[in-house]
């Protein structure tokens, strides 16, 4: 399993996070994404970071592995921070780099936005790392269950979302294999003008799209061969149940929300 991207990968385990009901994970992550934008002080960001890092540690997934898997998004995090340093021109001057003045407000906003981005990626990655695609499908279907009354295709939507998450690492691995194969044939992706680099990407995109469509066709044929007819009349091997562990974590998350609003400046 490639560790270049952890989003969409599942790592089996028996940790506290693995044993949680998938509906609880999705609900907590959803509200975490909402409340992270209400943080505006060092204490509130500290509470959110403590919750996110604590969740990663409770999952018993090696933290260096998680950080290495987040390597593809580090560029965006660093770019966001530098962009705020260059664009924001408010507050007092903190320091100067090659004649370019960096303001305190730029440092604060850059650090805040970058930290928010990091926490969001870290917490959302916990969902796919500790939950199987089938559990994600069942959880989304249960949470969107009331929409069935208006004939909304809840099961099909949940299935598409879980399949999309599942195939993210597969497509990334396929991209890596194709790029290495093209490089061995003399295709250069790193040097030359911008126009030349765009042309070099075409030999990468064409086989990637062909492979993706082939996988989609094979998956559709396999589902059809097994008699898949959508969510109508389907039963489940395992029923989702909210346990004591989920209740304790709900209480912990509520305390986090209360602490967040109490520490806001």
C-alpha cells in the first residue's frame, strides 16, 4: 500500500476510533469542520489541535505515517501561509525579507488559515483510515434516510461517494505507475517550457482516463453479475448501533464545543 496519499485508504485495527459507529464519526467530523471556522484565539486553536491529534493517536495509526501521507497537501498549506504573508498589509511590520515587509496580521492570518486547513485534512483522513467503504456507505445511507420519503436515491448516492473515496488511492497509484513508465520511455515532466510540460502531461492523462473507464466498466459488470438492483429491498449483514463509546465521545465533543466558545476572544 502506497503511503503517498492516505485519503481513501483503510487500515484495519481495533482501536477506539475503529470501534466507533461510522455515523458518529461522520457527524462529529461534520460539526468539527463547522466549528473550526469559529476559532479565533490561541486557546481555541489549541483545543481543536488537541482533539485532532488526540483522535489520530487513539486510532493507533503511526503518526509519522499519517504525516507522510499528508505530504501532497503540505504544498497547499505552505503556499497558503506564504500567500498571506505577501498579500496582507495590515498591522505593524514584523520583519523584512529582501526588502519585502511582512506584517503581523499577515503572520496571524497565514498561521490561522494554514492550521485550519491542516486540522481539516487530518480529521477527515481519520474517517477513511478507520472505516471501511461498506461502513461509510451504510452510515451515509442511514444519515440521509429521511430523504427517502421524497424518493431521493439515498443508497445510490452513498454508494457513489464511498466508491469515489475508495478509488482515490487506486488512481494515485495508477498515475505513479504510468508516469514512471512514460519517464522510462523518455518523457520529461520537469524540464522545458510551460507549453512543453503541458504536452508531456498528455501521454499521462490518456492512459489514466482509459484505465479509469476500464475499472469503472469492470466494477459495473461485477455489480450487475451479482444482481445489484440498488437499495430497493436490500438487507444488511451488520446493523449499525450507537454504543456507550459513541455516547462518551459525543459528550467529549460537546465539551470541546463549549470550551471553544468560552476561549474565543
